């Protein structure tokens, strides 16, 4: 995580500025007094190769509404409002305002060098430069992060302006700056030769820096493929996220990867920072076994990861200006650093390299803080201090990974030695036990031989007894078969007698229900009664059929006419339950038609009108079929079931 972002937040910068002004008020006062009288001019000569503008050499003017035109800025009234910078590096503290800056360069009488002006901060959205030419005229050039990279005069990550040097002249250059995030207005005057040398050295360092990151990432990717431990994958993603952020921060990404996407370049660092924080915490959690060693810290890490992702989406879709609150990345840094210290204090040795690596990162952040408030000046190292700390952190995190593997290997070797010792002891114990067992086996074998003779004799006696039992079992089986046959005959006779009684005598509903207990038994009786003498289709007189879709129905094999079991019977389309209809026919038959509808209603719990209608129908059939019933009394009331044309 590059905590230079923390220092670039407008809110945090203002807080630092107030703190610095309160702490060093006397120094600021002296600097401002010495610069308020007149702007300091910078003279060019062939003995210098570069000059960085700072303090009184840069004058600033804030335009809160952004409405000032260049001709107004040149007017004496507005020009008098320019103030010398009270810091070595001016900044646009109010992001809603437009800032004007001017510098004065005194050209030498003669010079053999070509000169350029360079802006170090490549994140500035829009810079409009007003370059003086002859006769008080100005040449206008526009550049910045909002323009495509190919539009730049110099294809370099920073912004450069080529100066046309006129001998022994003094010119004032104006710059109009507008940016959505806090920018450092670092203006450098360089000779072209110095710029080329500096650019080559810088790009060489970038190559070494990104090369080391890629080497770390590739090596740990191979480790992940080999051992399948997720901490290696998180470390690879963390390294690549750091590289991605550095590409956004130093402008290399915009130069080589997305040169035609200035809109993405404005917010790419926000995505990179989110990835750096998330993967750093996930790597910390897996590397240090935080879930097992510190469950509360594990929960805190998960909460912070979730909150960081939610904050990223809020910034992306709702408030893009919140990407400037880079100081929030300090929270994941502190949590990861504290987690490493806590785990190390509690005895987990691999955490020592983790703590050391994050110590360098923390030190890099502190150095950036001191550089920002002007309390530390390390020259060119100031701009690369955090990147160097990143490299050191990656080295020590890699050592933490290897130390973890080494400790795990040592524990594994120790466990294997313990297992070998245990196996040796077990083998010796096994041999002594085997000797004792052999002796006991011999003793037991002798005893078993003696007992075997006794058991053999007992087995012979048991075999004789088993033979007798088999004979007795066969006799019992024959008796059971005979008894079962008798029981079946008795049951069949009983059912036949009962049916005969029901067909010809008076019985109550309970006894009647034993033969016809449910609708299924009634339907079966009807089916047997209807088709006892064979099937004949009522439509086509076909005599072949098969089972229909309804229960106990028949379907003609020729015309497919389906005849239900109640069709052409007295029960067809009746709304009375079939069992009660059966019993009603029986009651009317057994009383020779003399039972009243009131009595039937009382017995069957059916409405009297229904009983009257249905019993009249039965009585008519009884009257019309007296002769058939008299000739075949054994069929009894079943003669009343079928319709007349069925007979």
C-alpha cells in the first residue's frame, strides 16, 4: 500500500499545513517577509543543469470561481494579488478553485544549451501554459492528465515545455492549473541534456523496480501452483496491486498501458488502492493464521475488507471525489501492522519478518509525512523513498513466507523423527508381545486339543438329538398343513352360510357389513353378478373386452365402449352410498316390501324422502320379479339388482 496517497488528501494536507504553520510560525513569517517585496528571478547560465522552483520563486493566485481570463491576470489590479509561495512545493488546497502560478526566468546573454520546463506531478488534470514571445505576446499550450498521451510534445511521463531562449531577456511564465485531486506544483528548469540523462536513469530505476515486483510475483505464483497454499496467491495479487498503483502514481501506466484512456487514468489509482488494501489484509490473515491465533482480529480484518470494498463502489458510482480521501488507507496499514506485532508477541516466529517488512513501510510513510511538512529533505531519494520501502517490505514478506515454510518443514521433520522413534519402540514391544503370545498359543492349543475331544463327543450326542427333532418337526408340519386345510374349509363354509342367510333371512346391518364391508366389495359383487355368464357389449354385441379406466369397468375391444360396473343396474346414478343401497335392497327384500320409508330412514340415517323414492323403485322390481325369486330362492335379493333388459 502506497501511503503517499494518504498525504495527498486535501483534508489531511490542510491539517498538516495548520500543524506545520503553528509549529514553525516564526520560520514561515521570515520566509514570507523576505518574499513579499518582489518575486525572486531565476537566472539561467551554462554552469547549471537544472533548477527547482520553490518558495519566493513561485507566485500563486487562487481563483475561487475560475472565471479569470488571462488578460485580467495580466492587469495591474489582479497581478498585484499574486503572493509568493510560503512552502517549497505549492499545492491546490481548494479543489473547487482554479490556481494561477507564475515564474520569472532571466535568460543569459548567450547560451549553448537548450532548456525545458518540467512539471513533476503527472496527476494534474489540466495545465494551461502562457509562454512569452516577442512584442509582449504569449503562446498558449494545454496539457494534463485529461489529454491523450500522444498529444504531448515530449513522450515522457511528466509534463514538459520546450523553451525558446532569447539572449539577455527576462520573461514571466504563467500557468493556469485545475485538478480534481490535490497536486504538487513542482516546476523544474532543466537543460535538455540533463533531462535526457535524468529520464534514462529514472526509467532504468523503474525497470529495476517493476522487474523486482514481477520476479517476486512470478516466484510466488510458482510456489502457489506447487503447494496450493492461498497465502502465496494473495501475496502475488498484493505485489501486482502495488505495481498497478505505482504505474498510476508515476505515470508509467498512462504512458505505456492506457495512453488513450485519460478518463480511466483519473481514477485507476482508486481501484489499485482498493486492491492493495484488500489483498494485504487477506495475505496477513492467511500468513499469520489469524483465524486460529486471534479470532477477534480475524473478524476485524474481514469487517475492514468488506468496508473497504463498499467504500470503493460508493466512490465509483456515487462520489468519485471521495477517491481523494487516500488517508483512509492508513487504517488497513495499522491493522496489518498491529496484527503482525500481536501474533509475534504471542510466540509465532514467522511474524518477525512480517513485522520488519511493515516497519519499513511504516517508516516510508513517516518519511513522506516529514517531506510533505518540510521537515526532511532527502533530495531525489524523497520521491522514491516509499517505492524503496515497498521493495524492502516485499523482500521481508518473502522472507516471512520462506521462514514459515522452513519452520513448517522443521516441525514436519521433528514430527517424522518422533514417528520413527515411536515406530521403533512399537516394533520392539510388538516382538516381545509376539513371543509371549506364541507361548500362550502353545499352552492354549494343548488345552483346546483336550477340550476338542470332549466337544466332539458332545457333538455326536447333539446330532442324535437333532435327528429326533427333525422327525418331530416334520410331523408337526404335516399336522399344521392338515389344520390349515380344515380352517380354510370351515371359513369357506361359514362365508357361504352367511351369504345364504343374507340372501334369504333377516340380519342386522353389522352382520350384513361383514360380507360387504366397503364399496370395493360391493363393486366386486356387482361385477361378478353382471358378467358371470360372460361379457357382451351393449353397443356392438362384441364378447371380448379388457379392463377399463374406472374401477371394475369393462371396455369393448372392438368399439372401445366403456361400461361401468353400476351401468344397467339399480345402482346406476344413485346418490346413496353403495353399501347403504345394498342394505336397503336387502331390507326391502327381507320384509317382502312391507318396511316403511320412515323405518329405512331411521336405520340407514338417510332422509325419508330419499328412502321413499329408492324403496318404491325396489318394491316395483320385487313385485315384477316375484316369480323369478320364487324359482331361485338362493339368489334372493340379488335378483333385484340388474335392470329388466339385462335378464
